[in-house]
């Protein structure tokens, strides 16, 4: 049974089907690579809350239509809203999105995300926090926010900081793209299933009549496979990654990478250096601190802090880089952002500190997350 059918000739942005005790949610903006609009976030939040309270729903499957699972939040729309109105318009989008992320991170029922395509930014927020993340040979994961003048949000400082070693710093700062095998190896994915086998997996999951994650896991395992990493995979260079990305500052990380490159010009090192030099210096600074703080915080604390950071970004108090990044990469597409401050050494500790303080506005309030009946579940936990 399908719902959310169009009544005015316009395709709904979220499709919902029902198979016995299973709800299948499909993000339906294929031309926009299923980028999360405010409407989609609202629908997803409403649906997940309703299914949590519905005894007839035992399992939720989330997937995307087309070649992407979800390429992130619709940040250009957020930037446009702020430019044409008030920063709080954008803040309201993040407030609702982060609430959805928290609901998923603490969800008592099993959620299976089928990551058969692009998974970036906000797309990671609606999947990585869930119990099961199924990657395929088509999966492409990235947190490319520093190239846009933003930072890895949606609770990313929680799950990136829990990847092996300092791999999370590498992924979060450089925006490096990972394939399905790398997602499985580092723990971002819980399983790897060939895309040709997905219809069989879904058919098997449609028969689930329990929320028991052990049962769901055993079904997915039947269709799963172990896949080797490509020889050029950065994950096979964890010694070098740990050596470089464990440094205390972005400047020290960059210096360490350049020292490694002088010894051997591995492709991943060259790409990492190039990415860091193209990214917003302010974004790099606040991203590194955010991931480091995330190591010592719960997912709720990470989301509350990241919401503060987003509000400061939208208020353009210290830097306007997010709006410049949107202009250069998404609107004009000249791919030549003019970052300000333009260099890492021009950024003081006080400037970075501003992003982590409460917003100075009488009408503003911190993110207030809903009380949850279940204890917080780590997105990176193993069965």
C-alpha cells in the first residue's frame, strides 16, 4: 500500500509504502539528488515519530530514488532564505533537521538505510545515526562541508570522532569520498550488499514481524558480503593518517601531510593537501575543534553544540564563508570562493571560540531535544 500520492500533479518529495509490519520511506527528489528540503525534513520527522508509537510498525526502511540516497541538506535554499529574510529562517531548518537526527539516533525500532548511491552531509544525518546502514558498490560517502564554508554538522562530530584512529578528522576536514567498501571497513556502514541483490534483501525484510535488531541483522547478513579495499584506499594508510591528523591544529596537520608527501607522493596525501588548501580556513578550524569535542560528548550534546555553531554561521558575525561557498559552488558555480579570513594564520582562538558560545539574542534559544523513552544508542555500536 502506498501513500503520499500526488493530488495536484506534483510528485511528493517523500514516498511511503507499507508491507505488513514494515514501512518503506523513499526520498523522492531524484533531480536534486534527494537533497533534504524543509518539507522533506518535516515529513520524515512526522513519519518516524508516528511509527515509533505504532505497534503495527516493526521496521522502517529508508532509501532514495535515483542515483543518490541523499546528497545532503538543501543548503542553497537555506542560504537564500537567510539572504532574503532573517538568519532565524535558516536556524529553524537546522533545528528541525537536528531533532530528526536525534530521534533516529535514539530510535527504539530497527531502521535500515539502503545507501545505494550518494550519501553526503544531511544524507548521513538520516542514515548513519540509525541501526543498520547497507552500502553497495554504488555508494559514495562524503562530508564536503569545509569546501562550502560550513562544517560537518547533523551530529557528525559524534560519529566521525568514533571512527578508527583519526580517520574522522581526515574525512571531516578534507571531504574525502569513500566507497562502499571503505564505509564498511571504517564502520560508517554495517553491511555491504551488491546492488543487484537489493531486491531480494528488501523482499526478505518485508517479512519481518519483530523490532528485534538481532533478527533484522541476521536477515541482512544472509545477503551481505565482505569486499576488499582498493589498493589506493586511504583506509589502508591509517598509520600515516593517524600521524598527520592527530596533530593539535590544522596548520600542524597540513605541515605533517606536506612532510609525508615529501617522502612519498601517495595519491591520497596529494588530494588531502589540495582539499585543505581549497577549503574555508575558518571552516577547517571550527570543524577540527568540533570533532575533537565530539569525542567526549554524547550525540545530544554534539547536536546542541552544532546547532549553536550553525546559528553563528548564519549570523555572519565572524565570517561570511558559508554564503560565499554557496555562491561559488552552487549558484554561480565558478568554483572560486573568496574566503575571509583568507588564511589559517589570520584566525585567532577568540574567533573560533565565538562559534561555540551561546548566541547573543534575547529571542534565541538553544536546541531543545525531546525527551526520549530509550537510552541513547551509539550510531557506531556493534551488535
